[in-house]
């Protein structure tokens, strides 16, 4: 009886393996498309650790390319984004909503900004906008299947910081890398 049960489980496992082997590899598809986009730009990917700080580490890496003496790191970039958003609350608060669709209260916004500064929460477009304005650098986000997103084009610096955005690179979700010249 147990042998039959074990054989049935083994058959199910093998069937699941075969099904998984035939499923599309979305990570590889995204990577191929990304490689095509960035090679036309004369760029390649510099891998950034997928640790919850990837956006900030990718931007720190870009700042190091602009200024080899740069002391920016994920910690002080998180603090900069948080502080900028708190000091320019009206530019950001209306773009954040609770699960039931209500705009954040001031207290919820303060907590959101505290988490940006103190926790390994993922950064997104609002944080990129804050960093672009605070650093006075345009930031370009290259992604496969969409045009390059250009944020902060009216900043004082003209050389953009260029990062790549990957939806499928890791099972946990979105990821940012730094893009460097080939």
C-alpha cells in the first residue's frame, strides 16, 4: 500500500517537473530583451545584490561613476530620499494610497518615509523622483518592453544616472541594477 502511494507521489513529482521544464522562462526572456536594449546604448549590466537596497546601491554605483570620490551608499541615499520626501510632502503624498484606496494621512506618510530610511523596503518611482531632485541628477530607468523612463530632466546636471529595472530577475519581484559603458 505504501509503495503504491510512494509511486503515485513520484509520478506526480515527475509530471510537475516535466510541466515546469516546458514552461516559458520569463527571466531569460526578459534578460534577452534587456540585453538587446542596452547593447544598442553601448551599456552592460553591473549586477547589484538583491537585498532590498538594490535601487539605492545601483544609484550609489552610478554616482561613483560620475565622481570617483563619491561617498554615497544605500544608507545615506535612503536618508536623502526620505528627508526630501518629508520636506516636499505635497509633491508625494497624493501618490500613496492605503489598501482601501484612501490617500495617506500625514502620519501614514511619515511612517512610509521612516521605513524608506530605516528598513530594506523596495524603492520605486517616488523614491527615484526624490533622489533625482535632491541630487540634481536626471535618472534614467531602462526596462525591457517599455521605453526608458527619464526622471528629473530639468535638474542642473545633464549626465543621467542610468539603472535597469527587472520585473522577473528574481522570484521576489522587482530589481534594479547599475548600467555601465561596455
